[in-house]
C-alpha cells in the first residue's frame, strides 16, 4: 500500500518532494509554505487527499470550507465530515455534505470532480459497522441521483483509533473484505496503529488496501527513538502542539530517515 508521510513543515521537501501520494491536513493550509508545497505537488501530478481535521478537532470541517480548500490545492480526494466515535453524527454529517454537493456546492467542485472518502465512526464495533453501512447507503443514493457528479468509486477511511478494539484493524478489514468482494471501493488506513508491525500483516493479507499515512516516524525521531520490527515497540511520545513548527537536528533527521524506511517497508510501499 502507498504510505503518505506527515513531517514538520520545514521538512516537507526533505521527505515528501519525490512522493506522488500525500495526505494534506486542512487545518495546516493557513500556513503559506505548507499550502504552496502541496499546490506544487499537485502540479507535478501528485495525488492529494484533503483531510477534514476531525482527528485534531473531534469533528471535521463542514463541506463549504473543505471545498474551498480543496479547490485551492486541486485536491484529488476529500474526506467528508465525520465526528470521532459518533456513528449518528457522522452519518448525519455525510448526508448533509452530500446534499450540499448535490446543491449549492456544485459550482465549486464540479469542474474538478474529486473522489470522496467516508470514515465510519462508533463507540462499539456494532456502531462502526452500522455507520459504514449508513455512509455507503448515503453515498450510493447521491451517486444514483447524479452519477455525472460522482464518477469515481468511494474510499473508506479506517481510523487508527480503532486498532485498540478486539481484533484491531485486522477484524475491521475482514468485515470490509466481505463487501469488497461485490462492491467497488478503496480503503485508506488513517494513521499507523499502536501495534506498529501489524501493518506488515495487513499489507500482506489485504493487498487491496490502497494506502496509509503517518507522522509517527518523525514523532519518534524527535524523541530520539528508532523503531524496528526486531525490537520492542517504544512508548509513543505523542505529537506535541508545536510539532509542525519543529526543525529536526542532524541526529533526529537520521532517525527520521530510518523510521520512514521502516514504515514504508511495513506498508509494502514501493511507490514514490
């Protein structure tokens, strides 16, 4: 699967310039250097996923500002609004977003025809599954109403927040696998899970999973930590509020390069 990197802004060129697959954080687009980098990447033919900021703000941006941001960088895919751990709010948010896309939002996005990502949420596995089915139903209804506005298959985003559940990501992908046999959709793993090396098994057993993303290689590096599949997983230092403003010293850069290589190997990523 493709692996998108989320480094500090000062190191976008160091780690992301040669890549052609990126996750763009909506709340960071106010930074002119960040915005300019991804605009340039799009001109170079890169695939840009515009995240909605739910991970940072509990609920994702509404559709109007997301569309405006997407247009500014010519995003390839937009994550529709979701609300962390809230099935009903996520379904409602997606329905409202799709209604907006079919109505007043058309004039903003119809010239670009981006793809869309749906992110199921819930407090329990049962709620998560219900949310997935509700989101897919809402999307299919919109696509049937205006197939010309939805020419692409949808993407399902699976959050790293759920790898703590019994069976983790593996169980959720097994659930999606049943649908994937007769429905066309991509899957993106939102974040590198806590059990780092499970990613290798997921990439092997579910080769249809398109992509993943992570800032962890850099967060670990800033804390002076190298990750390795032959060593115990170090406690995660967490991403601090000034992470995106950080400048890595020589040793941290060396560690980041190592951690990025390990992350990509775990994801079976041979693309750039």
